[in-house]
């Protein structure tokens, strides 16, 4: 009744819809909803690409890009397929620019997650393949599998048309019926039946046509090889004309595709010149004659270096490094080498050492810095093969430079201190290393005189000086741990050509290192103090630790890590129950102890001890299984409690040390916090050059 009263006078009530009409309305609504979702998806992907293009034009910063990537990777358990697609689109757009050495730790963490998405069965196979394509793009230097077609400039259209005409001339013409703007698949002439060249544009276009104007046979004289032979100037009806390809765009669409006479003589350019067919589309576009050797565009697939290219590149890189001493730039250059296989790694390392030894006034500190970074771009196996190659040639190096074993040992110390090369591996390499044998017919290729440097007494010199150098760059506690974990017996390297086994310690100054792990009593003491039944005061514990251990131990990163790790385990017995959204009250009582440890006996390496504190938090999170948000919460609480500052946190991010496990997961966990924490001036140091 109410509906009837609301209708105007004379209005006929609507008839109730039939079931068929209701079903049709339902399908229509579903279709409209799908159309709206499809439009929203296209708009979303367009916006993502637009954001990437703004970054490429330096209108957005890398910091914003990292935030976008982390937001798209935020969901771990149930990833949204739209987020995955948007992530792949963004990576494809900006990957080449944002994947730089200073952002390597970020990118490695991102692609760890993308690799997980590529095998995640909860998303469709289409999205898994997207992730695999992005990983493949990165592995090939961000070169796309296929070139993306987009709008072209008019000069590009001219070049494409000229290239097509040239290819047709070489190949004898296009398929039958091709060439114009209309469909000639049935062989009909383009101009509606006319076969004269004036309008139809056959091979005699511009010459008045003829009975053969529609054929695809070659229009020019040919030589014995089948190639068109040049027409001499002044010969035939077209005296003075020159030959050149013409665009098929908008022409009459003759089937020949053979280049037509253009330029000076005959009727060309006069009133009898070919006119565009008003029924065939656009007028003909004149094009420049391309170079005869121009062919199809080369593939963008990266090509492996030839041996000659490799030799030139390695020489150029080493020479530039010796001049600039910029190890980071050298490493970045090496990342772009395609085809830098393990065999070439050993050759490069021996080449670098040889050039360093023969160079006058060599800066060995710079060489050590470069060598220390090499494991970040080389596989572990290839790097060890390179170490073996260097060790095998060390006797030759010693002939050129008597101090070569000492300098080479110092080179080896950096990777050992960072955990990329174990001291046990170096010892084993030095036991077996030797120069290549002089080849006879019966010799196997690449045979060496195994054990040569051990017999000559060189091996003992290298391993002992490498161990001493580890102590020099990373501290005696670190060197002691390295030696203890290796299980190496230095007496095995002593012989008649070396010092006696019982004098190794004093000769090489290894007494502090060989006296045992200095952190063993630290572990016992801190456990005793923190486990006291009557409780403890953090400040009192700090005071007692300072009195129990000398300044040399307390200034080391290993001491900081041991005390911090013990404090975290005492404060957070069950990490899985922590609430990452609020400050940890349990940790507050330990802050005075942590601050005391970081400040240490001196301020010389306070930032290094702060980094050690962060590595202790990383180790704690790793041992706990990386609960979501735990490491970020620890970093925030340490930062707010003045235990660590911004700079050491960012240094921890970029540090390539492999001594503490779980760095990739840790980086991904704290990425968003790192972006928020990065100082504003970092925005001016973007990855764009």
C-alpha cells in the first residue's frame, strides 16, 4: 500500500521480474563488479609503474622506494596476490637503479622473501612465475627477457620502416598480399583493381607501371650471388636516380618490397610522381636510406666476456684501483662482469697479487681493504681456489719481493676475521699448496707440487702471520677464538727450515692468542653474577666486571657480545612471548650494564662496540627463531636507552661480516625501522649518479 501511495497518479506499477530476469541482473552485477575490479587492478599497476618512473627521474628518493617494497612484502603468512604483482612490477621498473652495492643488504633480504613467494603454493602459479621472472632479471643484470614495446618517436618509425624495406630487399620481398594498410591476403591489388604503378605502387611505381607491376620477383639485375646489382648512373629510363629503400607505411602496397628509385632523375618529384591512394590510409612517409650493414636490433641478453675482453677488463680494473684506491668502486665494477666463472676467479686473484708485488710504492693497506671485500662478490668455493692459487705461487712472489709472504698473510687476515675464510681452511691450503709442475706428456693437466711451500718452510710463516694480522685488525680475543675453533696445531708446520715448534709462540708474537680463549672466564663470571639467587643490580654487575677483566679484553667486540647475549637471555627467557608493540620492561633493568659495556675502558672504538651490541641482539633473535618484531623491538629499546646510536645501526646494516648467523633474516626484520631511522642527509646520497 505504501508503495502504491508513493506512485504518481496514472503510473503503472512495475511488473515483478521473472526468474530469468533476476538471474540476468545477478550476472550483470557480477560482471560489473569484475569490470570494476579489473579497472582498479589496471589503475593500481599503472600507479606502481608511475611511482617507479618518478624514481627513475629522481623525483622520489630511494628511501621511499624501500618503504614501498617493504609494505608490499609485509604479509608473510598469507601474501596478497595483488601485492605480489605490484611488487614484481615495481622491481621490474626500478630494479636496475636501486640494486647497488650500498643497498646490497636490503636487496638480498628482499629477494630472500621473493624466493619464498616463488614457491608459495598459497598464491597462483601466475604470481609465482612473476617472482621467478624477477629473480631471473636480477641474476642477468636486470635485463628484460623480451623488450617492452611502447610509443615510438617518428624517427624510430622511419628507422623501422627502412629496416623492414632493407630486409625485404635482401630476402626477395614480403609475403604475398603484404605491404599496405589494407588486407591483401587474397592477392587483390591495393587500389581496387588498378595495376598501374602511378596509384597502386607496384615495383614500377613512379615509372608508369607495367604488366609485371604486381609480381614479387626481383626488380633489379642480380649478380652471381643473387644480390641486386647496382645500376650505373644514366642507364635506363631512370638515369640519375639512386636506389634506396622506402617505407611501406601508407603506400600503395605493391608486393615486391624491392627498393624503388628515388631522388633526381626520371619522373620522380614531378606531376607524375606516385600519389598516395586516398583509400589506402596515410600518405607515404619519406625515410632516410639506412647503412647497408644495418640489420635487426641486437638482443639485450647479456653476453659472457670473451677471454680477450676479460683480460682487458681485469687489467683496466687493477690499474684504476692502484690509481684511485677505491675498493668499493672496484667491487661494484666486478659485479657487472658477466662470465666471471670460478676458473677466472683464481686467475684474477693471482694477477692482482702479482701486479701488487711488482708495483713500486704499493699501498698494501688499500690492497688489504679490496681483498677483504672480495668474498662479497665471489662464491666461497671459488675464493678458496683463488687462495690456493696464490699460496701455490708464493715462492715465485718471494723471489721478486722477499716480504711477499708477510703481505699476502695480511691479505688473508681480513676474510678470516670476517668469517668468510676459516683459519682451518687456510692451514689445509698451505699444507697442500705448491707451484704447478712442469708438464710432461704423461702429466695430468694443472698438477701441482703438493706440499712444496710446507717443505720450504713458507707455510708456517704464512699461517702464523695471518693469525697475528687477525689480532691486529679484529683484536686478540677474536684471533684467539679463530684459532681455538680451527683446531690447527702450528707444530705441524715446523721442520728443519723453520723455527722449532716450541719457539713458534715467541717468534711470531702469538702468546696472547695461543694462551686460550680469553672469553671463557667472561662467560662464567657474567653467568654467575646474573644468576645470583639474591638478585643483582645492573650497575653493581658492571662494576664487578670492570674489576675482573683488563682493559684489553673489555675493549673487544667479543667481550661486548658475550656480556650482551648473557644479559638478553637473562632478561628475556622466552622470546616467543614478547610483545613487539611495546617497550620491554624486562630489559630496562639491564640497560645500565649494557651502557657500561658499550662505553668500555676508552672511547676509541665505541661505535665498534655498539655494532657488537647489535650483533649480539641479532644472535639472540637467530637463536630464538626470529620471532616477528623481536629484533626491531630490541633495536628500538637499545636506541631509546642510549645504548646504541643511529650511525652504528646503519653501519651494522652495511657490514658484510659472516661471524654471526642470521643476517639476511635480521635485515628483513628491521628494514622498515632502518628506513625510519636513516638520517635526513642520507636522502641526498641517493643511488643515482
